[in-house]
């Protein structure tokens, strides 16, 4: 049995402070395939942690029965630093309160850091080139000297994920249906993940503009391919962000079902010797993230929604009314907020008081929107 808990001490930034990062490993250390799973990089997003809480004993039992065919690394709550961030009884797990940095933004662009190390060493064998690139990334990470606890955490996470064949980053939205973010090159290869996950939408982008964790490895291999056109270089890591509904959806029954779906996906891939059962109904085909409208309000007010999650709307259809909270008609006047595209209501704002510029819904369409093309695609 190889199922093991690991504790890593993150040295704090203030005297006498430290934080413990927990992770688990299971399966043969020399397995041909490695799977990296992590949840709560945004530390206030807990549905993924609940799912991994239920998945861990399933992996432990499968490990004891010698049924694991891959090496699994699991970080059930990958950002203990963010767990400590709060103000006035409100958990601020999305941002480093010292720097204001979103924990899932500005992850490093790895290819420039390893380009010289692999120059002149690529071969005509894709597997050898993957091994070479991963070794160069490992050496780069090992050479870094973190100057903060947050940097130390990032390096530890990258060290684990850089040589994984499957990397799943478990998040959630505000009030939302399940959906996936991934890179276009990885579809339809990850359609089986979308099916087992029960995704209501799979949104793809080469570069969302924010340097998100799930984009680090696809960007690495994409840039390596572009810079070395004469050599076979694979997209060697299947990476995706799994959005597990909304922040409030943290319940045993849901987490248990989510864990079973992950287990079945891995078994269907042959990474666990278990019968996954029949494949669920196909999830919707991927669409470019540029086709998703992030609907915003141009004034403060109180929202009165006309739509539910999963509803389909037409361009120009009222999604919500915005009730005025100032001016001569304060608390009397209301005006409709209109959809800017045809599509699926994927998410809504759980807080119904909104400030000017607030995002109140994501509407998943099929055609890229001129206002989204080439821009910053995240909310943030």
C-alpha cells in the first residue's frame, strides 16, 4: 500500500509564523501516468475540497487492493495561506490580502525560462522531447529561491504538476452550473472528462489573459511547438479547471457524487482497475470562451432576476431588473438588464446588491463576441 499523507511547512512572512500544506500520494511511484488533483486554490471555494474529501478514501481503498494504475498526487486544499485571509468576518480566500494578487493569476510563463536548456537537444521522438522539457522545468523550479510564503506555495504546486499527464484544478463559481475551462488543443480529448463531470459548458481559450494555473502547461508546450517546428512536441499534459457549481454547494451528498464521477472518469481511462459503469450522456461540445458574455451592470442597484440557472435566453431578453437605489426615483424605478447574446445562463451573482461594473451573469453562446475577442476574458 502506497497511500501516504505528506505535510509541507510553508515558512511564514512574519516572525514565528508557518503554515502546513497537506497532500496525499497513492499508486505506484514508477507508474507511466501521473495525475495531479488540487482544490481550493481560491481558498474560499470549497466544493472541490468536499469532492476530494470523498475521493481520498476511494483512492486509499483502491490502492490497498492494488487497483491503481497511475501515480496520484492530491492536494485537497492547496492554498492554506488563503484559508487565513479574512476581514470583518468575511473570508477573502480569492486574493492574497498582502499583495492583492488573485491566487489563480500571473502564474509563470515557463517556456522562456527553459528555452536555452533544451536548445539543440530535441529529437525526432515526442516522448523523449516531453522528458527533456519536463527535466528542464524541474531544474528551473529547483533553482528558484522563494522570497515569500506565496511564492513557496506556487513552486511546490508547480513541482508536483509539471510532470503530470493529467492536471485537474477544482474550483467553483458564485452561483453556477458545473462547467470546465481548458485549452482548445485538449478537446475533444477531454470530452470524456466533460461527460463524466456532467459539464453544462466547456469553455476553451489559448490565453484568457490572466495567467491561470490551468494554462501554464498548455502554454509551455504550445510555445515549444511554435519555437521548434521541426520536432515532434506533444501537448503532454491534459489540464483543466473544473468549476463545481457555486460557493454554497458544499454538501456531503453532492461531494460524494462528484468524487464518484471523478473516480469513474479515472477508471474509464484505465488508471484504476474498476468498472466505471456506463458512460453518461455526452456533455455539450466545447465553445470558445470568447463566446461567453460576462453581463455587467452600468449602475449600482438591487437585482431582481427573471432567469434561473440553465435557462436559455435570446439577445435582448431581460435577464434581471436593476432597482434604483439613488436619484429621484430611488427604490421606485427599475429597468431591465438585457442579454447581449443568445445562450445559456451559466452563472448568476449570489449577492443581489451590486455596484457599477459588477458581473451579474455568464451567458454561454456559440459565436465569439466582438467585445470579447482578444481581450481579458476573466472576471477577475
